[in-house]
C-alpha cells in the first residue's frame, strides 16, 4: 500500500510513483490511524495542509509501545502550529532543517531525544540552517545528519529502548 494525501499531478515523478503503487494508493486524512503490526500505530497529525505543493506532506506520528517518532516531510512552522504531538524520542526534522520549520515553540513541545536530518551534502539551499541546529541543541537533542554520516538506522526490538546507528553531529 502507498499512503499519501491523495493529490494527483502531471509530472513525470508523480506518474512514476503512481505506476509503482500499481493501484494500491490509500489516501490518509488528518486523524487517520494505520495499524502497522503488533503495538505499532501510525497516526496522521496533518495531511495536505497547504495549497503549496512543497508543503502538502503528511505529518505522521509513529508509536511502537512507548517509543514515539515523528515524520513530517516539508512541514513548515505554520503547519507545525496546527499539531501538538507531545514529547518524542525521535524526530525526523521537517524540511531538511530549513529555517522555515522546526520552530522553537514546536521543539519545546516535542523535546526530541534524537533528531534526524535528511539532507544532501553541499545542497544549494544551505540546509540544515544553523538556527535549526541551535534550536535542536537547545533542548538537548542528539542530531544525526545524512550529509555527514550517510545512512541512519534506528533499531528497537521492544518499543521502549532503541539504538541509533549513524554519525552523531556534534554542535560547535
């Protein structure tokens, strides 16, 4: 199954995505819950929030027993103001760590133990921004970045304890 916000587009990338899903797309709306297995639930906190294509991402909280993770694509600070997921163990940082997301109010709400920034090395946008890194550091979050450490793997066998494999960013 391919879960998304239900949009349709006329781009090559969309056509490839839609073809790869082979008719198995399922639209998720705000407050949808998806049971992903024993003790694992995904809850949609936001879906298709904006009319701007780049910020229509689904914001999803994944809960595995006592372990809480948040995934939010290109959610901006305006989108973040509409959700309140509470404290998290792991936060996949919105919008590649841009200055337009991961606001201080939001970070103070989620206080993640670990923040993962998916970003390309030497990207032309300058992501992640120092402001975002400073906000994450201010709440004591360990930061992992794909541009510095490549793949990042989170492992948990019981939904309570977990380990992160990858290069930890050390704030300067």
